[in-house]
């Protein structure tokens, strides 16, 4: 279940309309193999709550040293404001 999206910029975002808060993450756009997104619902028998996960999946090479930076940003208001905040700090990478 899913769709492949070839990212042009290294960020993902979520927005809670009830609380009017957003979450934005920024990461290097080139290393991830793909961006995994999971959304949970209270009807899930294993976890009875709403949540979402954004996970950039990166290759891990054995017997090597690798660094991957992942910035998190929480902000009141919509996710576009959070993306702008990270962009203003030069934390969003592009292809």
C-alpha cells in the first residue's frame, strides 16, 4: 500500500486542525531511499489513539560511518509556517 514520490525538497509536515499546531521535519533530500508515512486511528486494535509518523528511510552500510541530520520543528498554526521557519534557517535541502 503506498505510492513512490520522488522528493524535490527534504521536508515533511503534519497539522492538527483541532489544536492548530503543526510539526515539520527537515532532512537531507538525497540519502533517503523513501519517506515512510504512517497514520494511526483509535480503531487500531494495537494502539487506540491518533498519531502519525514520518520516517525517512536511509541505507545503512555495514562497517562504515554515516551521519544523517533530522531537524524537528513544532509551531502553532499551519504547516506552511513551519516550513517557512525551517526554510528561513536554511535547513531545507533541494535536489
